[in-house]
């Protein structure tokens, strides 16, 4: 399984072992490993920032949807009341779910 730690360890070149058996790495290998670590941290910070931005935008969209849904509910309620009053007065109320055909025939 790939992990960043394994990547860094694999990128290091082992020069030799000291007297206690610990691995000794060359200076350029240490520099490359540090560069990889800094690069990974930079990428991680950018990802965290992008995630926070996306979460903020999502929250904003959810709030907009909630507000529009509430507004639409109020409009539909008012429309229903108006249709009820018109029906009591005997005025035929078209069903908005039934398509009334093409509009703007005046040009044809």
C-alpha cells in the first residue's frame, strides 16, 4: 500500500550504517525528503482551504435553496387562496398542470 512515509523512505539512498546499526542517509537524499515533506504539507493546506471554500459555498447554496423554497411555498399558498376565491365567484380557473397549448399565436 502506498503511503507518503514509504515514498519518502524509498526516495532516500542509504549510504552506509554507522557503528550502532542506524541508517545514515546522504545529504541530498535528506534534502529531497524535506522537499517532498514541504510539498506535501503545501498540498494538504491547499486541499483544506479548498474544502473550506467548498463547504462555505455549499452552505450558501443550501441557504438560497431554503429561502427560495420558502418563498415558493408562500406564493403557492397565495395562489391557492386566490383560486379558491375565484371558484367561489364562479370564475373558471385553469388548471396550471394542464398545458394550455402554444401561446403568442398572434404572430402566426
